[in-house]
């Protein structure tokens, strides 16, 4: 009689053993590009501070102030 339980656990241990994973580095970096879109237009920005400054200057809308006012 074959003990399938012990074979299964050995296979699982081999899969989880990361010592033998040489050569499996990611080809692509794990960095994702995120666009921030203005609430009032289709303008896209690479970072949040630029988007907030745009909305404040062009639309006189200060999201940080609104958030602060609503949290009081």
C-alpha cells in the first residue's frame, strides 16, 4: 500500500521551498504607474500634489481644505 499522504506533503514542501528558485526573477519591475485625474477635467497628473495644485489654481477648489473642514 502506498502512503499518498506523505507523498503529497513532500510535493507541497518542494513547491514552497524557495531556495531552488534561481532564474525566476521577474522580467518586469513591480512598479506600477498611477495617474491622478482632475475631478473637474480630463487632465492627468503623475502625482497627487500636482493634481491638487491644478484644481486649486484653475478651479479655486482646495480638496485638502474641504477634507479638513468636513473632518471637524
